[in-house]
C-alpha cells in the first residue's frame, strides 16, 4: 500500500519568506509526527497529533513554527519568516495510534533557506 | 530530559566482520527502545525494537537486547554485508517524558560503511 508521502521533496526559499510543508500519512493511521533532521542537531521531534486530541507542540523551536492536521489526515507544517537555521530535512511519520506501534517515515522535505 | 547516546562514526568494516554499535539512554520512565536505519537515498525505517527489560529485538541478522541495569541497547550483527551500509539511529519512546505522546528521541546516528 501507499506509504507516507511528503511534498515538496525540495524547497529553496529566501530568508524571511513563509513556507508550507505537506504530509499525507498512511490511511487509517491516527498518530502523526513531525521531526527535523539537521547536521548540527540530529533528529528532533517537533509536534505530534493523535486523533482529535490537542497536539503536543512541545518540540516546536519557536512561535514561527506551527502545524495543523485537517480531518485527522493531511498535515501542514508552516514556518513563518524563515531563517537560515531553519534549513534542514523535515520528516513526517505516522502510526496506528500514539503507542509503541511502528512509526512509518516519509521521504522528507529538504528545506534550504538562502 | 530523555536522551540517547550512541557511538560516533563513521564505522568502516570489511564484509563478514562483526558489528557492534553502542547505544545508551537516559529516560524518565520505562521507555521502549528502537533501532532505525536510513539507507542511502531512502527514508528512515524501523530495524528492530524492544519494549521491556531483557527483551531482544531482531531483524535481518541484527539484534539488540534491552539492558535496564546498564541502560543500554547495543546493536550487533555477526557478519555484515555491503548492503548493510547505512546510517543507524538508536531511539527511545517514553510516554512519561512529554504530554502523553510517544515521540522518538534519537541518537546522533552512526554511519556504517562495509567494504568488499
């Protein structure tokens, strides 16, 4: 079946611009995670959605970062007023629920802020 | 907070050599432990996991045992192949560390290169 998909695969933007990154989880998965992979910081958790519960935003690095999940499926991560330190690969993962079921990762979106 | 420490690479081995990648952790509660692998040009995928002390996870010839007394989850393989060349990440999931979510806390990753 289809895995987790993310778009775009690559995004180059100028400093100060806003960007939106999209994640389509595996159908039926109620839990959705966003992570960021950068050379300096490794893999970091950003935000978690589980069903209709309030999201866990504890990993968002600043108020320039936000995310939403519409209809319990597709999620969008928005970064406002991008900075060069936002350059990274943004990974989305989904799982059947929020417990220890395997998290399936998408291919990621490589963001470059110039 | 929770953290995962794994041996830094890169690690270069000859084919059929024995592999060990060390991983230790600190956690608030009783975490589940994972090894994820990222092959060149591909996404992260789960290699194996263990959810309680003394559990052994295994897959594709790799194995790791959850050692609570030493807070470790070392990855081992008896005979590596060129196709095992990848970056390996140790990770934990601990619901008590956050707002009830099971996000993964990752180590920095260890790049393994296997030469023929």
